[in-house]
C-alpha cells in the first residue's frame, strides 16, 4: 500500500474528496459529486444548497450554511479534476490543437467531391435550436 503524505490522498484513493486542502474535516463522495453534476445538467435550477440539504436530510445531520460552502469547494475541485482529465484525454488522442474542431467538422455536411455539381443551397439550417435540421 503506497504511503500518503496528505489526508486528501487517502480520501481520494477511497472515493472521497476533502473540502480543505490540508486538514479536511468533511469529505464528499465522488459518486455524490458525479450525481450532482448530472442532476445539475438535467435541471440547472437544482442548486448546490438544495443538494446539500438533501444530503443532510439523508444522513440525518442538521443543515448548516457552512456545509453548503464546503460542498461548493469540493464540487469546484471535482470540476477541475474532470477538466484536467478531459484535457489529458484530448492530448492522448490528438484532439488538443486549437483548430481541431474546424479541421474535423462533420464530413457529411462539409465534404465535397471533385466534379460534384453545386447545389442551390449548400446548407439547410434553422434557428430553432437546430431541432428542425433533418
């Protein structure tokens, strides 16, 4: 078992994220943070305070405002970790150049064959969230 220098190293190896960099007194499950991340994407009005109150109710702990602050800190760290992981993955698979998306746009929409007759309209799009594009 590896030696850990900081408490957060032990916590992260067990699936928890501490709410303080050196001496965390509260730790949040990474699964709980991932759940809030997905729930917040589904319903942006679901606030971190509501999630904190839900966790307090589930664990039968009285709610205090400082718990929301600590959860917010842990969530910010979680998002930063996700961002770093995505950047590392993009680098490994060669998608880290600034113009990668422009160079690799949808071939079905942009690809033109040699001697292909031109169309009256090159693209058909709508301004309704692109829901009508078929």
